[in-house]
């Protein structure tokens, strides 16, 4: 198995890529075509679209990438059942999307819709003047998620900003947090790999697991057939990304890097860049080699 031998600094003069981005098909700010056009205009040579629980943007993004001569990597980000933190699995380079993955995405999207309505009803029961139709109108045609509810709370002047909405109302452990159905890890790995994809654990620091537990989890993931680890992510510290990279290679995992780009809604994440605003080298494409 080929592993990328360099870090995410992009200091060898190679072009930039990005292996973790979002469009309006989930909770990103740019339509799939616009996201690809932005990537091309900023000099990226390859881009993965990994919308949350959704495959809807892949055809549009793929067509745009082909027209612009940019390598497109079809992907998805699947939420996995886990406590105490959040566990997301990236399916990268989906070569032949099969019905089991489409069915899983549909189930997760339906669960997300049920969760959104439940959150709105809880808020309304406590006297917060929110309306689901208004939420849908503000969100547009894409998938609605907690970030859209947070934006509506800001617009209603109930909170000052989106982060406050999560901190006070919507995050795990907060009064209006409602769980949605998640996939079990073995099932998620299976549907990704059946569609010709590679299964990468996204941003492992979001699991809120100790390093001792992470080592144990790496052992479990290896046995289950996880292909790789997204060691490089902008929300983690550089020292932790370096440690994740080392640990992943120790276990023989592929190592990926991404920006988790969402557009203007998440200005802390820059397309083609990862932790410490470091460019993502195209050498990370080696992590997708079969």
C-alpha cells in the first residue's frame, strides 16, 4: 500500500489539493460547481467533495471538474455512532457508487430531517419563536442541519453568533441537542468499499478520546478494515496532527489531509489548506493509490 511520505506543508513546490470539502448539497456555502470553480481558480489540481450523508452534489461537481481539467474525487462524509465525541467517516474516491451507499445516504438524510424538526419543536415548546418553513426557506434547496438552525437563532437575535447557538443550545449535552440516527462503523465501511471507495476516519481529535484510547481504537479500526486516517485537519493542533500521522503509519494506515472547507460560513477553514493554514501537497494523492 502506498502511503504519502511527506507532511502537509506543501514545501516541495507541488500543487495543492483538498481531500475534504463541502457544498450546498450538505452544509457548505458554495454550490458544487462553484466550489470546483473556486478550487481551479486558486490553483488546486485535485478536489474531493465529501458532503455530509449526501451524494447529491457529485454529478454537478464532477462535470465541472472535467470541464476545467481538475481531478475530481467523489466522496461522502458519514456520521458514525460513537460516544462521547463525534465520529465521521470519509468515503473517498467512490469509483462505482452502488445502491447500498445510496440507501444509507437516504436513511441518514431522512433522520437528519426528523432531528431538525424535533429541535425546532423543543425550542418552540420553550417559547422560542421559530418556524420550520422559515428555516427551510433560509436554507434553500440543500440539506438542512444544525448550522442552519444556528443561523436562524442568530437572525432572530436569540444569540449573538452561531458558536453561541451551539454552545448554549445545539451541541451535544446542550438543552436542545437531539441525536439523529448514525451508522455503525462496520456498515459504513462496507457500503463505502462496496462502492469502490476508501474509508478514512475523519479528524480523529473530534472523538475526544485519550491517546491511550486512540491507540486501542486504531487497533479496532485496522481489524474492521478502515483504510486510512485523516491526520491533518485545521481544527486540530499541529502537534496532534503530527502525532496522528505517526500513529497512523505505525498501524499501516493511509494518511490523508483536508481543509473541511465550508465556505464563508466557516472562515477558519481555507480551501486547499489544513492545520496552521499549511497548503495541502498533491503528494497526498498517493494515499488514494490502489
